[in-house]
C-alpha cells in the first residue's frame, strides 16, 4: 500500500486525473503488485488551494495522529483492509 498525497492546487477538482495519471504512481503500482490510495482534499474558504493541512487550518491537532485528515486517511485504509485489499 502506498498513499500518494497531492500538493496544493493539485486535487482532482483542480487538475482532473493529471496527478493520478502523470506522477507514475499508478504505473509503478501495476508493475509491483501494489495498491495506491489517492486521497483528496477539497478547497474551502479556509483552504482555497486544497492543501493538506501543514499549518493548522483543521485545528490544533493538525500535526498529530488525531488530525482530522489523518483520521480520514486511516479510515480509508481500514475500509480497504476490511475489503481484503490490504493486509
């Protein structure tokens, strides 16, 4: 399993499938029998560029295991694990 976090202004709404198709992660995963998760961050008033939180716009826990975005990604991984895709 590999998690590919897009950069600011690189979410799907901004660039379509470009990040997924052009970074090479998907091709690399296909040739190495891996799964790549491409989680997305939406743009908001407090995050107009659609960045992953590296400055605290989601709250004081943004740098911890309890950060809202980290918890969301962990939930995605758990959902994949329960489907038998990830061990």
